[in-house]
């Protein structure tokens, strides 16, 4: 009996100590709510200044020079860019898995090293956990410099929850490719390719992206050589405004959430958002419903439960549909394959794309990277891309939502408890 009492006291003492540690780490702090008024519309000259200021974005100029959808075209564009490199290749990604795409990637990089190109990779340690050590050893022996972001931090274990979720390819400090795809055969689909896209652009804004790469390279233990020519002003001026939003969240501020909410409140005609992992917090749900109420067409595109690579996230996200549907927001679940694109289209004028999802991890944990621009031809390409996706999706109705099974509801409600880690 005494042993049982002693053990129980020890257990509860350890539990209280654990909870107290979480308390000191800020696990229970209230998240910031963004309350904006009188946001100028997207056609106002002051809009991009307001947007940049509220979201901690950096402003420069650039030009979209390529847009590809589907795994085959995305990887072909990346491989062509790598082959074109003459000085540097800088690459940062979250997900890598063994397979054909990883093999092609390694061969291309090794060939560029032989040609005298300096190649540096920042790879998320968790996102690439399936890749064998022999793969990285082969790359390093070929002359590729590899750094792993966030190996398990024994001195601060909770830091391991934050990952780099960026997908960034920089060529010679002059060209950038950004999209949602990792280096994985998953995107080729089985049998239908995942819905995703890649964007290439040039201009002075590339220097900002190089700086973003160097930040995480340094964090991962690499040496930053600022003598590199990529920081010199050798770029031709770009024709369009580019906002680079580095999603490095702090407990006082979420750059990605501030960016998204500012866009939503500025919209006058249309808000189309694609996010595979769709878990908008109450603040964003309210903003979306308010936009619909003032006459803005609000559409959300996300993955279907049947095609999801993370079905538990799909169940959880569905629990949040009720308020949005009641507010008139249109929700579409993509049917042919996994929907992995992340993009906002605002009034057919502004487009924001990159790695950020509308979920707690992207808003408050991960390192993300979004690019926003108002290049008209690009807005048309994104509109057509999304329109095609909507046509291949099932629009969720309130009747659909209310007919969820008890099992689906139970899984979703349990998921809501842990949604900040999904």
C-alpha cells in the first residue's frame, strides 16, 4: 500500500513538473488575434506598403518567368534549372524520400559539382528521415555540402517541433524556383499526379531569398561567406513589386497569418485560397465569413479525405467547416489525387504563393516562405489553375457536413485537441 501511494505521489509530482515546464515554455499562452480596420483595397497605391509592414515582408522587384503544374513538368523545370547553373546552387526543402526523383536529383548535383558549381543543401532533418545515410554520404563525397536543419535538440526538446517547411531553389543568385513539391516520388502520384505547381522568377528580389537561405544554412551549422557575388547588385530591375514574407513565427507575431488576413480584408471581389492542410483559426474563419458577407466571392480548395496523405488532418479540418459553410464560404475538396498547392488569389490581381498552409504549424511553428506579387499574366495563370481544380472537386454542402458519421466526428474532435501539431 505504501509503495502504491509513494508511486502515485511521484507520478503526479512528475506530471505537475512537466506541465509547469510547458507553462514556462509558453505552451498555454494565448495566441495573438489580428484586428485590422480600414485596410486599403488591393488597387490602392498604399496597399503593398500596408501589407509589407503588417506582415514583416521585404519589398523588391522581380518578374515571373515560368509556371508549371504537375509533377513531370515541375521536376523537369527544376532539373533544367540545375543544369543551367554555372556558379552556385542553393536548395532548401522539407520533404525528401528515397526513390527515382531523389536519385535524379543527386546525379544532377554531382555533375554540376564536377563542372565547378558550388552546391549547398539545407535539408529538414525530420522531413528527410526516410533517406538513408548512404545517400548523404554519396552526395558529400561528390562535393555537395549538406546541412540538416533542426537535428534533435537535447537541450531544448520542444524546439524540435519547429521545422523548415520551405521549398526553395536558387541558381547563380539570379533565378529562383519556389513551389510546394519536395524531392519525392509521392508527387508523381499513384496513378494521378498530385496537384501542385512551381514558379520561376528573376530580379533584385532574388538577393533577399539568398539571404533567407543563408539564415537557415547558418542555423544548421554552415558558414556564411558574404563575399559571394550573389549579394552584389548585378540584377536587372524587375517590372513588378515582390513581397518576400519569411514565415519565422514568434509568439508575438505570425507573419503568414498577418499576410493572409490583410489580403482577405483588402479583397473587394474574390478570395480564392488553396491549402491542403486547412485548419483556419477562429480569427481567419471570421475574416473569411466577413468577406463573403460584404459580397466577396470566397472559395477554399483543399484535399479530399480519400486522397489525403494525412487523413487525420482531413478529419480535423472538416470539424471547422460548419462556421464557414454557414457564412456562405464555398469549400471544395479535390478528387483526382492529393491536392498540395498553397496559393492565394485576391481580386484576380495579387497572388501569394510558397510553402505556407492555412494551419497552426505554418502560422506559429514552421519556417515558411511566401512570395506575393501583382503580375497580371501570372494572376491569370493561377486563376485558370484554380478554376480547373474547382471543376475536379466536390463542393461540400451543409448537408454533406451534417451527415458526417460518428466515427468521423470523433476522429476530428480528437484531432482538434492536437491541431497545433498537425
